[in-house]
């Protein structure tokens, strides 16, 4: 079922999105990212525990805003100032959503 409006519900779980992406790309889970080095030709993601890192043409970073605000992930070079300013300016707090489905 699809709900209209500004919000939607993924009734079968968000892992369905990851499964869809994984059919076309390599998706790694259970890796704690410590730093991301990026340039015009490649991106290298370093995880806790060291090692050479994982290099790819591109990465999709989907972390909670709190992780970005805490600067837990180091970016090299640093993110552009407009992105850093946006991260600092966005507020967040507790939120509750209730979805009722009537059949």
C-alpha cells in the first residue's frame, strides 16, 4: 500500500531499499566508518580497525544527523563550508509518528 502526501510508510521494512540497491551495487553493513577520503576520481572509506580501506568510484553516505554533528566521520578534504554550515544549522530532536491503518 502507498500513502499519499509528504510522508510514506515502508510497510515491509527499510531493508527492502537496501536489497534493491544491492542488486546493482555492493552494499556493506556492520562496518563502522571512521573517515572518508574523496577526490574527483575515487572515494576511499576507512573503517574502525584500520586496514587499507574500501575504494570505489562513489559512495552513498546515509548516517544520522547526530553523527555528522558530532564529526564522528572525518572527511578529507573537509566538506565544503556550505555543507558544514547546513549540518550545524539543522536542528533535530525527539519525534514520534503514529500510523493507523484501517481495513
